[in-house]
């Protein structure tokens, strides 16, 4: 009798568990699609960057010395360009930019320094410029390859 009671007890617990699994709540409805962000209006009179090149290829450079380049540009807009900030995509890429307004038809440059020390391999970095120009943010690129530095000669064995 005891075995029958235990068997019925286990079956009833199993039935309750199965029944509890059947009472699932329906999944929530999918979220409504977000409205596309409104396109920022660009002032047609705002300053406009015209770079001689937007990507600089260093080619193959040795590990150790810094690789440097200038991105020359002209303001082809009708208003001055004020560069608020320029930063590299990592700490190894450091830009320097003019802090004074760049007047219409005026030329200026962004100087970029890339630290090659300990960075053997491909260079593929960005410089992001935040300004009041029509192209905001403006993105410049540097590419190239860093070849390993020649190994230092082994010290001569000490003579006794």
C-alpha cells in the first residue's frame, strides 16, 4: 500500500508540474520600430572642408620613430570654420589643429602624429574632427605598415 501511495503522489506532482508548464503567458509584442532620426539640417552657408586628401598612406615605415603627416584643407564655405576638437581613434594617433577660425577661402592643416613604437603591422586609424562645418563630424584616415625594428646586436661575451 505504501508503494502505491508514493507512486500516486509522484504522479500527481508530475501532473501539476506539466500543467504549470502549459500555462505560459504569451510573449510580449515586438517593440514598435523606432522612428528614423530627423536629418540634421545643414546650413548651406556654413564652412565646408575641402581636403587635398582624406586618407594618407604612410607606406612602409620602421618601428620606433613617429610617423607624421599633414592634411591640408581649404574652407570653401561662406562662413568661418571653428574646429572644436580633433582626436584619434586611439592614443597612438595624435592630431594638432588650428584653434583660430578658418575664414572662407583660407587654407589650413591638421597635423597628425602616429606612434609606431610597439605597433608592428598594419596602420588603419581615424582622426575625427568636430566643428561647425557642413561635414560634422569629419573623418580623416591614415594607413600603412610598420615593419619591425632591426634586432639589437647581441653583446659580445665577456673575456676573463
